[in-house]
C-alpha cells in the first residue's frame, strides 16, 4: 500500500496461484489501503510512503517451538535485509529512501523491534 502527498492511497495484492504456476495481482480497496497506512506502525509518517505486508507465509515452520520460529524469523529477516541492501544500495546511499522491517504477531497484537536496511555497496 502506498500514499503520495495529495493523492488517495493505493494498493496491490500479489498472491500465489493455487496451482503454484505463478502469481496474480489484484487491486486493494482504497479504504483498506488507507486503514493500513494509518495503522500504528510506529513509523514517522509524513503522509507519503509505502508499507509492504507479507501475510500467509507458506514456508513458516509448522511448529509451536518458539526457538524454531524465532530462528526462522531471524534468518528470513537477515536474508531480506541483505537482499534489499544490495539491490537498492544506490538509492539508499543517496538518501532517496529509508527501508525498515519488523515482524508483527497478529495473534498477540505485538510488533517486534524494527530493523533498518543499510546499503551494501559491492
């Protein structure tokens, strides 16, 4: 979901095809995008920006073992942060964007600590 100053919020949803042959994209309702963008993300909000949600993680470990779950989340966060830092290093270095990641436990309504993506200039 994204919002630009002076424009209505917009959003897209990318979902895996049920046959696992790709993805399909649909438009998120403006009211939903607005609601999500005004949620308590704890992000300094200037009225413009983008929030990317990753829901229904299929590779999430099927366990109640908190150690395995935490290892999965930690490993996934590290991989995402490193990938984004490498791929987007030029625009991060120029100060054109700031990227942060966090994890929300929707069952407990808890948000984890925010991790900043730093540029990784090869």
